[in-house]
C-alpha cells in the first residue's frame, strides 16, 4: 500500500474499537488511552467522534464507553455477507432439529474461534451468540480448525495462546494439545469433554471449500443436565449426523 493511501486517523479509530471485547465490554478514557498508546486528550477526540457517529455509546452515570449499535450493524452485515452462513443455515437448523441439541458454526480468528451461526436447543452452560469469541485450544470447533492449519501457522497460534484452565479437563500442556490435534487430523472429528466448562461436551467436524481448505467447523453441544453419559456415547450417537451435515455444506461450497 502506498504511504499516501494510509490513514493514521482511521487506524487509530479502528484501534479504539478493537480495544473492546468480550472480557472488556466497558472502558473509560484512561483504559482506552493505555490500550492504544495515545494521550488522554487525543484519545478523547477519537472517542467523541466515534460516539457521535454511533460506533460507541457512553453510560451517563459511569462516563465509560461500550460499543454502539453501528458496530453491531456492521458485524451482522459482515457475517450475513459470508457465503458459508447462507449455505450452511438450513443444514445447521436441520441438524439441531434432528438431534435435539444445540448446533454451532465457527471460524478461526487468531487464537480464537468466532461464532458465525448458532441454533440453540435446550439449556447450555454458556450464553453464546453470533459474534461470540472463545479460545480455540479448549473448544471442539477450535481444535478442528487448529488441526488443519499449516504447521508454521499452527506454531504461531500456539505461541500466542494462553493455556489457562477453563474447565475440569482443559488441556493446558502444549505438547498434549499438539498430539490431540494430530489425532483429529486423522479421524476427522474433535471432541470436547468438559475442557471449556464443567458439564459441557461437544463433537465437531470441519467444513471445506472448493479448494479443499477447512474454512469453518460445526459442532453439536450436549450438557450433562440433558444427557448424562460418556463422551464416547456422545460421539457414537452424534458423529454420523454431524459428518453428514458438514459433507452437505462442503458440497454446496464446491468441495468434491
């Protein structure tokens, strides 16, 4: 990109918007100033502009900011523009209806997965929705997506991953996770057995595009309050309809 085509002001505005996240939904000027390495007065000018345009909104009591409705509109527009969500929607709904469990689809973004579709059925331990982010290393969809990355890309992702314990059975050892990803590449499905949260199990499989690249993952999630059984039983019952659904989606995307 030519130097004269680069907008520093736009970059700073986007940096401010990117500072907000699931773990930091509300931020003050001082928080944002530290996050984007600008002084408070400069940060305030950018924040005031973004608020006036609807990309940020301010709590009148705390004087702190959160993402505004314009960001939500953009996010949903981007998700709805993805070919994969239009193609996969009917198959995800049918899979949820047929199995009676919650079905989700996600893509990889850095060290996280981002939910791009979710068909909820029954109680879940986590209140997730389209646009939610979770660490890839401790989710079934994340492990599927990591398993199909090029070795150099995977190393870079794992280098940036904080292997914190999220559930009673979280894999917190890099070598153990790498071995698990190798098995997933061979068998084609990933299982999450209370690695993300207590009582939550899921099985996931990859979605491929016309070039054969894995572009998304689909999972079926089961909570022990609904079906108190082993992870092996979950796979035995749900793997076949899951594989069928992702094969149909992949075919519609041009995979042969």
